[in-house]
C-alpha cells in the first residue's frame, strides 16, 4: 500500500513579503529612535535609552496585536464599522473637554487617563478607513460619503493638526474614488475641501505663519523658519553617503522633534542621499504590496478597506517626507513605523494585520 505524504502545515495566502517588510521597518524604527532620541533622553531623564525602552514596549504590544488581528476575519470589521466609528468620534470630541484633553505644545490632541496617554486621531485613521469601506459598498447618496470625512477632518483641524487632517482626507477620498462615485461629486468635494483648508490656514495666525515661512524660508531663521532651516542643514550635511551612523550633529538640541516628526532628517544626515533613497524604497515596496492585496481582494469591502489602509500609510509617509524636504509646508506628523509614539506604532501594525488577513483570503 502506497503511503500518503503529509505536507507541513502552511499559512495559505499570507503575504509573507509584507510581513517581513513590516518587521524590518519596525526594527529600523527602534534603531532610529535609539539614535535620534539619545541626547534629549540623557538631558531630560538622565538615561539615553529612556524613549527607546518605551518604544520597545509598544512595538511588542503592536506586533502581538498584528498577529492577533491577522487572524480575525476581515468581515468582522464590516460588522462593527458603525459603532467603532461612533466611539472614535466621541474620543475626538473628548480631547476638547477640560480635564480629559490637556493642551500640550499649543494643541489639544491627547487624552490622558491615569498614567496612559493616547491620540484619538491616530485611532480614527483606521476607524475612518473601515467605516468608509462599509459606506462604499452601500452605494448610498453622495452626502453619506462626504459627511464623515468633513466631520472628522473638521474636528482634527480644530486640535489643530493639519498633517493628520490631510492624511484622513486622503484616506476617505481615495475610498470614495475607488467606490465609483461620479467624478463630478468627487471634484466638487475636492474643491470645497481645498477652499476650506485655505480658509482655516489663513484664519489662524499660527497656520498662516507656517505657510508664509514655507514661501520665504530664510525670512526668520531664528524663529518661525528655525525648524525647517535645521532640517535642511541636516539633509545637506549628510551629502551623498552621510556622516555615519550615530554621528548626527543636528540631534544635539539643534533640530526640534528629532525622534518624532523630524526623525527622517536625522536618518538622512547619517546615511546620506543614497541611504535615504534605499530607506524610502522600503515604503514604496510597502505601498506596492498593499495595492496588490487590494487588487486581489475577495470582495468590494475588503478591496476598499485595503486601499484605505494603504493610502493611510503611504499618504502619511508622503506628507512627512515632503515637509522634511520643503516640498510642502512643515506639518507635525510621524513617519509610520519609524517615529517615536506608541499610539501611532500600534495602529500602524494593526493596519498591517488587517491587510495580512485580507491577503489570506485573496482571489
């Protein structure tokens, strides 16, 4: 009697390339935070590893969450889309309540509960992608598509957080476009959105100053233009091959937000133009894998959800890097998987978990 060969059990359909890339980006992020935050951590806390220790904890939590979420059927998110969106909307409103949402660095973006703090806007990125994917399959009236985007963008802009507002708008509008809404509605909404953003920028002294600094970066190098000037000095100092790992000079109290919004400037200074291009190619490949998952998604909901999650990560990378190289006005937004920040890292990894589950069910 012929014996049947038993094949080893495998994870069918799981996008192992995306998983490997995500793990690599997370490890690179930990290395970058260790390097960029060391002077600030040593000065303020007497421990150069203060920030990376916290980031390591969040990375472990996020990776555990990634593997758990990757095993949850993507249809689960369709079922809870409405209550999840409503809950996160309440959290966004809660940041404006005294005693719950403190004002830090001139903005109300955090909720502090005991020793824990988090940014509801980071949670809303995933929630909006899930909700808009559900709306996209209902073929409802145009107002049903645009009202959630306008509401969420308006609340985040009031915090104020222009960078996150742009990313949230990109998420929602990309899903509206893929859902097949007539281009006339899409164009009108885009025009109204641009006018609204310009109105909010010009109506705020702080945002207006940021915009004018972008157009005339050398006008006030010691005040409004200081941040972007230090970023450009870091990029220029890196040259073609960089000053060497760990040898950045700008991280020593010259460049603000070295471990968060400006971390790419430190990376580029140390690894140079060639190293920075190689680094950015990892994100380009991440976006490609996300698009492939969306292309082969099993149904309309999963396709729209995969697009929303991919545009979230890709759009945030673009906004961060574009502001670092002075292509757009400077906005405070973290670089996915790389910048210091627990809420952002955990939600980024959870998004990858959803993409992996969709890939397991691909056509």
